């Protein structure tokens, strides 16, 4: 019996199209990336693109969701009763800063701002796949930390907002505007240390 080969080829084509779409969306923005250009970049026909994704909005949503999934879940943080909580907390903060400082992540952020400015409904889907997903990861972290006694039992949404405000704040806004350079590794470590110090003043058990 001959093994069917159609499905693996379809999956390969889908990945190929997503990779091409990602490159173009980050380079040219949403409006500057047509389905025809994406097909050319992927080395497939326009019909093939439409066979996998019904329209550009659907392709954009799938591309952003996959890209953000790679960012947010690149490394998972695990807690256990015997771990060095502050060390793991600092590591998680450092990973977050590293992630949002990637040139690719900055371009994604600017693309989100572009869509939001024109009140494009895709902005909400984009936000849910990126910022909201990161917040859920941190909420899970804080919930486990409080269960293990490393932090006070508190509103995990509030904890997440406070931490991300400490890590990013006005400084990251200036980076997005291009008026401030990305923090160096040494500066990132200082930001992490100061953020955790302030955070623990409020939530230390």
C-alpha cells in the first residue's frame, strides 16, 4: 500500500507561506504586503496561498499567532518548592526583556500600533496573540509562586500589570519611538534587579 504524501507537502507549503508572510509583514507592514507579493516571496502560486488561507486578514492572523507563540513559549519557566525563586524570577524577567528587545519584536509592536491607529479590527486579534498571551504566561507564573509560598496571595492580573510596567514603562515607549536605544545587557540586568526589588516590597510573603 502506497503511503499518501499530499498532507506533508501541504503542511510544508503552509509553513513556507507563513514564513514568507512574516518576512513581508515585518518589512512592509500590513497594507504593503499583498497576497501576490507573499506568493512570490514564498515561491508558490497565488491560488496556493488562497487554498491555505482564505484572505490576507486570515493569513496575517495566523502569521502573528505563530510568531508570538514562538516568542512567548521559547523557554518555559518552572517552579518547585526547593527552587531559588528570586533567581528564577530574575531569569524570567530577563527573558521577557530579551524577547521584547528583539528587532523582530519591535517591528511587530510598531505594526500593532499602525493597525490600532486606523482602528483595524485585526489589532485586537494581534493583541490577543501577543500581549495577552504574554500576560497569561506571567499570570500562571505568579499563581504558582503564590501557591508555593514565594509571594503573597494577590490579584494575579494586578501583579502582572505592575511587573510589566516596571520592566517596560516609559522607557520602552521611547525605544518604540526611536528616541532611545535598546538597553544594553548591563542596563537590562539593572532594570530587572530594580523591578524585582520594588515588586517584592509589595508582594513578599
